[in-house]
């Protein structure tokens, strides 16, 4: 499965998820998000406009680093 991680480079929460995905050797791409730009596509994924947001190629979308880490550990 391929994942896209919407992240903000300066966020320690995003870096935590990037490290976890690297440790698990998952196939993923990074999409830089600037929350202050308030892109409509990003708001549709996460109305709170916070990063990180993980999107799987099967349509699964998970926001919040804690929830993403739980998902990665469980799957």
C-alpha cells in the first residue's frame, strides 16, 4: 500500500511520523502543507487544518500524529 503524508517540515509531530514510517519501511511520499494557506483540498481532508494527515491509496485518511502512529503500529 502507498501512503501520502501531508506534513509541515517544522512540526515535531510530523517528523515523528516520518521516522516511524521509515522504520517500518513503508512506501510513502511527502506532501508539504502550509496550514496558513488553507487549501480547500486540505480543509476537506482535515477541517482542523492541522498536520500531519496520512492518506492511503485506498482512501483512508487519518489526522493527528497519535492516531496515525496507532494505525501504523496496529497494521
